[in-house]
């Protein structure tokens, strides 16, 4: 009971100060340093009670206590003590106060670590003042591996027994390592189907890339790679490795649209070939990729990825991989994901019997996503 009374008193004091314009009352909750050179003391940084919490006040004057998770793409992830995880547009943050250490990445690619106070468009890190528009990323805690990683897994399955024994499963997985200067992505999509003991579908695709930010818009992609396996398209495996550049066309709190590309080398080993034909092929290639993510509502996101690869005719010629996903948030941890996948090989290679696989494969995947 005493805990809740303290929280209510703090919130009421802050809101009363905002409405009344009383500087004395406002300082009971958050105190701004008088000058950019003046160092912040613990008394300046923390509310008088529940100092273990981070504090967030929106431009609507709503006040939340909880924990800062991160800031990426102008979207603040904040774990509220009462509302669980919430995502706040950076422009909607009026006051943000960390109880502990955070790591901040700036648009000039510098990094600072310390206690953070944001108020009315200004940020103070250990007493040093910055403009909010200079902040590009925030990671809770110091710069350690445990604070860099996040993952999501989406699973869909169908099991049938009786007159027909059938098993189908699909899986999508995404892992991201994000620091204040760089980003590493690892994506997987796989489908498997077996009916009465016979395999009907068995394809797997792994993509990975590493990005190093030059600015908020430009980043270098020193390496990207893809491994693809689909024996029903007569591909035992295909490996592609390259490097390139990327550019964010749109990058705000609701929408991100990027384009990237560069030269690559691709190696394909075929599952079957006719007598006298080569079992593998390697060639130079060009890879172009665009990704678009947008927030339709606070609970629904839409994201797409379209990747085009140009190689020689033996390796398939023009190929592409496209995926569009509608993510519907069910809880702070679980999503309902609806995904459409379209894979195209312009020049598929015939197998040992002379059969040429279809150029296009389509999939519609319904699955439950888990944020880790």
C-alpha cells in the first residue's frame, strides 16, 4: 500500500507542476541542470522515491515509470511498470530520465555512456547538453553483448493422421545484433511437407548481412551472404557472397524504407543433371535489395522485402525472393504473422530425367511469432 501511495504522490506532483507551471513542484520529480557544464548529481537525476525506475513523460503529459529498453529508428521501446512494453515515437517524448547507465549513439557516429536526462528537446548525459535530434540510438546498460541481441521466431504447423498421414511445417526466424554504430542480421525461412512418407516440400533459405553506419541514411554493407536449398527446384544448394552500399530513403518513427546492393559471387550445385552436364556452376552476380517496414496501427505492422539477383543463365539468370508480412500484436510477446512468399527462377535447370522445374513458387504462411 505504501509503495502505491508513493507512486501516486510522485505522479500527481509532476502533473500538478506541469499544469500549474510551478518550477518548485516540478523539481521534486525532475531537475534540469542550470548549465551544460554543471554535472548532474544523483539528487538531480532521480525522483525522491522509486529511484530504481526510469521515468518517461509524453508530450500529452502522461507519466510512466519502468525501464528504458532501446531507441531505434526514432522509436523508443519502454517497459512500463503497469502497461508492459510500449513503443513511443521519439518526437512524443517530453521527459525521459534513466536511473542507470545507457549507451547513446549520435548522428556523427560518436558514442557516449552515462545517465540520461531528456527534457523539452534537450538531452543531458552526465551534465553535457545535446540536441535531441543528434541522438540516433539508445541501448539500455553499458555496451555489452547481452544488450545488443534480439530475436523473433514464427512457427506454423499442420499434422494429419488417418487415411492420409501428413506433416507440414514452416518457420521464420530473425536475429539482430544492434550497437550504436553497426547492425548484424540473420534471417531464416524454411518449409517442409511430407505426405504418406514422401517428401513434397523441402526448401530452406538463410540470409545474413553486416551493416556499418556512415550516417543516419548511409551505411556500408561489407558483407552479405545467402544459402538456399530446394531439391524440388533442382538446387542442392546455392551460396552467394557479396558486399555493397545501403541507403535509407525513409527513416522515421513509423516507416523505414531502404535500398541496398552490390556485386557478388554465386555458386550453385544442382541436385540432379542429365548425363554429360555440369553438376555445379559459379559466376559473378549483382544483388539488389529493398526493404519496407511501416506501422499501420499501434498493433499492426506491415513489412516487405524484395531481393533480386542477376547471374549467368546456368545459375538461373534473373532470380528473386519476395516476402510480405502482416504482424498483428496479440500480447507484448506474441504476434499473429501472415506472410506471403514468392520465389522466382527465370532459367531453372532440368534434372536427370529432363524435367524442368516451375519458375515460380508461392507460399502463404500463417504462424505465431514469439519475441525473444
